[in-house]
C-alpha cells in the first residue's frame, strides 16, 4: 500500500514511523525502543534507518529516503508492508539538525 502524507519536520516523521511500526503489532509506543542510524551515500547522509525493538525480540524497520521523500516500512521477515510518499518531507536539512541535536544531548 502507498500513502501520501505531509511530515514537514523530523519530529513528526519520527512519531509517525513509531506509530505505524507499533500499530502493525498492536503495541503502545511507550513499550518499545526506536533505534536510528543515518544512511550514507558517498560520505553524505541521504536517509535514516529506524528500527523498532519491542517485546519478544520483535524487530521491525523503516527506511526514510530523504532524496526520494519516501518511507519504506518492513516487517520482521523483511517484507515491505507500507510505502509513504512525503509531501513535504523534512529534507536533509531537517535530518542534519536532528542529528546535531542528538550529539549535543
């Protein structure tokens, strides 16, 4: 399934990803941890891998491609279950600011 959605900043993007990953398993966002890792292409950040780690060793992932303004959601077996087209998305500037904020915290 493909959805079109406006998530103009990183905080909204992160909250939406966590909500959708939890919704698939019927979990509350407070029950899980969302790990994030920047994705790089030729030494520059081009997106973000987000992995939900829940109870029972449950893991689900989402990949945000900043260049395409898309989020791809994957289940525990690596099958894509949702694709979201962002209009507008936070862009690379929003990601850079978020990453800077985490380093200084």
